[in-house]
């Protein structure tokens, strides 16, 4: 059985490590692909110079596959940004470095115009933390969240969903 709290702690350690090197970095993640075999997450970090670094990572389908893939993708972004390794005894999602999956790209004018939610709360950044928050607020699963939103949540970030749920 996967320990989701351990994955959340790992994500918090990765984010703290990122912030120790890039305090103003914006982090976004989304589900890029999921099927019966694997889950693929994309994580993008935008630095103070509006340069984005993004990476994809996968995990075998199963319990907490999105969280594992998200942590792996964030770790790849850190590697691509040249940030030294995380000082932590063990990370369960540490992938082999694979530069073929790392992409640097500038933000488009449309992306710069999008509002950015910068609360810094774990539930606005991590899907693991978001689902913990959602369950604490009575949302049992994705169907319950989408029913409350009145729309699909597939194209939204955790922070955007939380704002919409709190504003209803």
C-alpha cells in the first residue's frame, strides 16, 4: 500500500528545496495522460525571468500513480534548472535523469495574461494535498467535485478548483 502522507511530505520537501533556490518560482502541474497502464504528469516551474522549465514523468497505473508521477516530474524540473540534489535520506519517486523529457520554453503573451493564484498553500500546488483538503470539505471524489463545480475539472489546476469551490 502506498503511503500518501509520505508522498505529500516528499512533495513538500521538493517544493521547499526549489523555493530555497528560486523563492518566487511558480509551480503548476497537470495530468497529461492516464490510462490502464500509466499516469503521466507535467510540472512547469516559472522563474522570476518568466522562463519556464517543464518536465513530464510517468508512473505505473495504480494507487497514488498521479502523486508519484508528479513528484518525479518536479524532480526532473529541478535537475533541468541545475538545482543541486535534494538533501533528503530517501525519495521514493527519484527517477533516473532523462534530459530527453525536459523542455525549456518561454511564456506566451496569453499565458502571461492568465491570472496566477499564488497562495503557496500545499493544496493549491499538489494534487495529493488538494484531495486531502477536498475530502476534509466533504468532496468524496472527482464526481463530487465536478458536481459542485458544474463542469469538468480536467483542465483546471488545484488552486483554480479550490477558488471555484470556495466561491460557490
